[in-house]
C-alpha cells in the first residue's frame, strides 16, 4: 500500500504524470521517518524540517501536522512489519508545458510509502565501515531536503565503486556531511560536529547524538571542522535515520584511529539504543 494524492492503493496501481515537476526538474522535497514498533521516532522534528524544506522551495504544505500524523499512521498500520521507514515526498505537481517557472495554479503531488526498516548488519557496527572522501560539489542549499539528489547519488556511487559505504564530503577545507548522512569526529576525547548551515542537512539523528552527548556529559564542540582534523581523528561516525550511528574505520584506504570502532562510539551506540527504547516505552 502506498499513498498518492488522497488515496491509498497498491504500488502497482500508482501513477504519476510525466509532466510532474518532480520528474522533470526534481522540484520537490522529502522526508524519511523511522518507525519503531509501529511508532514514528521524532515525528514532530521530521515534520518541522519538512515545513522548513517546503518554505525553502516556496511550496505550501498540503497538510497540517495532525493530518500528516494520521496519514503516516494509516500507512504504517497497513504494513505487517513493526519497524519501518516512511518515505514521503511532495512535488510542485504538473503543468501543461515544461516550464521552469512555477505553474500558475499549483496542485502538489503527495506521495508516501513505507518500507521495512532493517538495522545495519551487526558486523558494520562491530567491525566498522569504510568511506572515501570527495569534494562537496552540491548546490548551496544543502539544508533543504530536496528530491534533487543527483549530486548526492553521484557522490554515493563513488563510495560504492570503491567498495565503501559512504562518501565524506569536504568543502573549502571543511567537513560538511556524508552523501546521505551526517558525519561526527572524535579527536582528543572531544566529539566534534559541524555547525548547522546551508551547507549540510540538519539531521534528526545529528540532534539526537548531540542531545545524548550533553545528557551524558561527553565533551563536545559544534563548530567548523577542518579536513585535517577529520584525517587525524581517533574516531569518525556517520549518522542517519536509517543507519542510526555507525563507525567509519577507514577513510581513503587509511585507518581512522587504530582502524577499529572506537570506545566513544561504543558508548554512544549504547546510549542511542537505550534512548530509543525509553522513548518508545514512554509513548506506549
Ligand atoms: N538521508 N545528510 C544527508 C545528505 C542525508 O541524505 C541524510 C539522510 C542525513 C541524515 O539526516 P537524518 O538523521 O534526519 O536521517 C544527512 C535519508 C535517510 C535518505 O535520503 O534516505
């Protein structure tokens, strides 16, 4: 079951026009929301970021938060599995002609689906993952969760072709994020996270990690992180809603720290799991 423009239907029956601006221009925004035991994790935060992305591309939100919550609940209930990832996207709809400027009357296309959410395989957590680096050649509104992801796809493919899991991006000598994740650094016992700006997506998981660092008294700094600091890090992590937090143990074929998942990662992973459990429990 998927949701498309007011209706629930099997995915095989869902059709979108070739004149849709999402198809023609990548003119849309999206969210990926993790669902644990059929309950959305950090829904309010995801909906807030969705609103910011919509504002950023000047597209009216087709639904109130309460309506989104109901729609998400219905799509989640329709799937068998308890842990899911809900994907939702809103495009600027169709026009009669292909025209860069906005249509005079905008009827957004609203699409939502839910897929099984599998945690990363345990060996990725136990042995760590490898990454490559690349120059961040994306546009200057990386804070918007836009469906225009061509640059991200090309960058992620570089990792895949090098047998790696992620591409770490640097812009003008500073860390921005991963091709589809945020990146954290541990150096001299301090957790470093880049400042939120137009150069990276403000990850929902990024916020959880920083909240946990604060709650557990882990020294941390949110500031511009230089490429040299990343290359000299004792630990490197990637975070996202679908991967939670994973240790990067090799960057460009060189070991990060001692080449094994670090001690601070181990702590953070434990805190994250506990936090997830407690939130789900409380809301249940
Ligand atoms: N991507 N930065 C980028 C470029 C991303 O694509 C993502 C997540 C993140 C992490 O954000 P969050 O913690 O809110 O998931 C950072 C999603 C999962 C995706 O595109 O599938």
